């Protein structure tokens, strides 16, 4: 027993090393990073670097960099709670791709090692064969195609075997406290994948509980331990749960996604074969070895019929739940994600590996191997008839399958010959590694190349820092040269943000002020027009500069982050121009009602806007503006081309997923006529007053007034904002921050209350006069979560102490021992 325990770390370490080496080798041969990492993972890790080095404007509770100020704790839990993410702060800031790659490798290694250990707990068998079996899980198709660029989801690769081990402890009635802590660790690391891993670990626990004969009393006790461990673990993770649930409740809803379309029986079967790809179908392939073993399980007469039936029914139910829209919705919390309907397929891969190990641990005989090989051949034929399959798939199936069957046959026939066993094991390991590297090479080649040059990041970061004046003004890194999260990547204070927890209040504010959005509002952009930039106190923004990287800070006159709207200020909401003027407190636009002047005749639907016909030479609008002013066009959902005043650009709006930002047309000519031609792809909608002509002198006067009456000093902490106003200021103090839930404000040291939103911005009534305001943010749900977690931790500590004391042997007092030894 002691020898087995000493060898267990070697087995787990070998599995981790083989998986890490396979993935790294595939990436090295392909010469590229995991696809998808640059869009989300790299910017968030750059922000983590800034937080840990004290260079970020915000903290864990609030993010001053993105969305012009949004909550951050829920995003931190969602994107950066993988513990392997934190040491990446030791790398240089511009090495974001390398940081994400290292997190990927570490997560793959730990998940594979835990799976190797779980296989040994599931059923005793040849210890070294657990290594290639576990590698099939650590380098399953989901990891190669999806998970490699998403370190937050890769924590699910760790959670599944970890929770499987917790279930094993429940079956053996031990380590209750440790099990609860493991549940908490899984859920704190990533809620999304932990929920799925918990469900599948529960299925595994049920299979093990009922597939073998056990006393009824033992089943009741084990189930009770599992339920209580899970409940306590969830309570320990309450801060994550409470904050995430409250944040999700106030987040911008996900854009509607069409239900699953027909993909064909052959398409789903193809995902079981190696190197087929084929997204957006479930990426569940676990390699040729795992496929042969799973297909051979029904034929393995050395496995009890009851156990085979339990595994077969479980796998069938999970597979069916992956191809039926209602159950797919359940897997994803009743909303099919825009990022793909099969982001959870690693859990099915884990079940397939576990089922395959049950067959391998019972040493499959010739009948089992022939049956498994025949079933794999049937799957391959069905797939080949229905769709095109890459040549690599046939090579891996033909050559790799034949070699694996021969090696497995050697293990079954000559298991007393150590040299034959060792050779067969090495052959199996080599085939599994080759399969994984080949599949990884193909997957990395098919993924989009979103890598960001470290030199370009350094140049952009330096340009943003050159214009930095926080908190006296913002340095906006728009128009997003690298990723939707450039404000995080470059450490600026912009409007761009891509997050599943982006508050609706922030998304709507930017949308209403003409910044535009994509992904149904879960990805916002920065404002690019002068009035919008003035409203958000943007004193500098990036623009095209000299080569080689083309970044230069452009400075502009902007008021402070806190301004004062006078009493009785009107708030117009009829158009983007009216909303901007209301927050500015001045009229700076000409907003004429355009007149159709040629082409297909549009239809005006009152204040809701124009319907512009599609096709043809285009609909012409004319509008009268002040000569010399600057004309802007805001089409919102318009899809087509816009031409006017020497400008011609493409507008790709689509309601409600994509809203187009305000766009500059040009200088109004001397006759004051603005002529705009709209060539619509289809019948498109534009606002009733899509043209606004900005008078530069009026804007300058408005900014000068706001600067004179606004804050004389602004101080920003990690999640606080304090402003000193001219003494006796009246009206409403306006903070250029979205009015998200969680803010409280006070004037002149008085009691704190929730602010009064003004068209989506934070407004603080000044009453009869005030000279100072102070606002602070606290994530909704954090206090409740910490309270529940603290109480649960105290109870758990008492339980652990009591259990430890109850296990200590009773010691007889020395005097009694001496009396007992006297004759």
C-alpha cells in the first residue's frame, strides 16, 4: 500500500507532463497561440497585472478603465478566478499571450493529473495505463478547439475530476471537511463550469452508488454526505454566488440566438472521431484510445451487466441532452450563449474517459476489442457517407487504431510478462500523444489568428499613458485597434467593454449617447464625437500617428468628471442630439428634420423614425444647417452605405444586436445644405432626425461654462469619487459615470443615499447649496455573501475541530498508570 501511494504522484505527474507537452508541442509546431485568447483573456490578464502592480485606476470592486466606470468584482470572478492566472503578474505586462498560454498549460496539467487519480479511485487497474487514458481527457477536442483560449473555462477541466474525487470520499465516508472545501474551490474558480461539473459529478456518484451492490444504509449515508458537502461548499462560495447573481440580474440581456438548427446524425457522430473539428457541434473527441474503450464497454463481459447498463444509460441521456434544444437550454441556464451552444462539451468528454477506463481496468478480452473496433468502424462508415472527413482522421483511426488494438491485446494475453506490458504501455502512450499533437495542430490551424504584437501593445500603452490625466480627465484608447477590451489592454479610461456582466445601465447610457454596441449590448464602444467626449471628460484619445505602430494621443478641451447642471435644466430624450445637449446643459446642434430629395421614397413613422427602402440607387435626404458647422449622422440600426459631404462609409447595424455609433460626415458648405444618400441593403430604419450639425463655438462656450461651474478638484479611489465644488453650488452634480446599482453619495459630509440618475448618469441633488460630494461603490450582494460565507466557515471550523478531537486517542493519566502497574 505504501508503495502504491509513493507511485501515485508519479502516475499523476506523468499524465500532467504528457498532456502539457502534447499541447505545447502542437502549439510550437503550428507556431501560434490558442485562438480566441486575444479578445477576452489577454486584456483581462493585462488588467490583472495593473491591479497587482498598483497601476490600475480602480480595484477589485470597480473598473474605472472600461465603460466609463463599471462594476468589476463579478467580472473578476468570471474571468480571473483561475488561481493559475495570478502568478502571470510576474511576467512583463506586454506578454499577455504568453501569460494566457501558461495558464492554459497549468490548467490542462492539473486537470489531467486529477483525472488520472480519479481513474484509480473509480476502479483499480494498470496504474500506468491511467496516464494515456487521462491524457484523452486533458487534451479532448473541447480543450483543443475552445478551452485553450479561455483560462476561466479551463478551471472546469479541473473541477470535474476534483468533484469526482469528492464523490469518492463520500462513498468511502471520509474527508467531509476537505470535500466541502473542494466544492467551494470549484465554484469559486468559475461558476459557469462548476455548475456543469457538479451535475456530471453527481451523475458519476449515482452510477457508482447503484452500479455495484451496497447496503441501503450505506447508500443513505453516502448520499447525505454528498448533499451536505455540496451545500456547505456552495455556502462557502457565497460571495461569488451572491455577487454574480446580482450582477447577472442587472446585466444587459444576451442577444436572441436562434435555436439549434439541423446538424445531421452524421455530424454529431463525426465529433467522436479525432481531428474532425466541425464546430458549432459538440467537441467531445477523446482520441482513438478512448473511443475504442468506450465502444468496447458494452462487449466487455468482465464488467458486470448492471454496471455496463448504468454507464450506457448515463452516457445516452447526456448525449441526447446535447442535441435537443430544451436540454441544451438547461445546460446553459435557459439561454443558448452567443459564443456557441456547446461550450460545455468537456463534461461529456470526461464521462467518456471514465466509462472507457471501466472497460480498460477490467482488461478487455479479444471479444471486447473486436466489438469495440467494429463499432468504431460502423461510426466511421456512417460519418464518411454523410460528410467529408479530413485525411488525418482516417490515418489516426486506421494506423492508430490498429496499433492500439494490438497493444491492448498484448496486455490482455501476456499480462504476466513485465517487458511485454511495459512495451505495450509505451506504445499506447506514444499513440495517444501523437493523436493529441496531430489533433491540436489541426485545431490551432483552424482557429482565427487574434494574436497581438507585444511591440504594438507597448506602443499603444505608451501613447495612452502620454495622454493620461486621471482623475482630472480620461485618456480614451478608442477606436479599439486591438480588441473590444482595449481600455483594459492599454490601461486607459474608455467606453469599450466586452463582458457578460456589463450592466444594462452602462450599455443603455452609451447607446443613448451614440457610442454604439455589438453582441446585443454586451460589447460597447467609446464615444467618438466631440460632444460625447466632452460629456465623459475625455481629455485625450488615441488617433492615427506615425509608423511603425501608428498611435498618437490627441488632446481636446474637456470639462471635469463632475459638472453641475443648474436648477430646472430640461432633459430632452427625442434624439441622440437632444440627450447630449441635456447632459451638456447647452444647445450646440442644429437638428433639422431631413427632407426626401430623390430615389426610393422613405416613410416617416412619427418620432420613431424613417423606413428607408432597400436596393436601387439610394434614398437622398437633404437638411439645412448652419454653414461651417460639422455634420454628423446617427443611423443606429441602419444597414447599408452612407454618403455625404465627401464621406462614404459602411453602416452594419442590425437591431437589436448591432448599433452603429455617431459618424462624422464633414463641414457644412456655404449654402447650408447637407445632402446624404442612403443605399440600404434591405428595408432599414433610421431615426427621425439622424443628422446633427455641431457648432464648434457653441461647444467651446458650453465646455468653458461647465469647467467654471464644475468641480475644482476631483479625487478618485479604487471605488470612490470625491469632488470639491464651488461653494454654494445648487442644482444637480453630474458624475460622468453610468448610474449602476451599488453607488451611494453624500453632500458636505451628510448621510449617504442612492444617487438620482440623470439620463443614465449619476446625479447628486445639491439641495440649497453644497461644496463637496463624495460617492462610493459597493457591489450588490457582497455584504450578504460575506456574511453567509463567514458563518459557514465558522461552523465548518468547529466541525473540523470536533472531528479532530474525537479521533485523538484517550490518554491515561500518569498516576493511574503507575497504580495500575503496582502488584
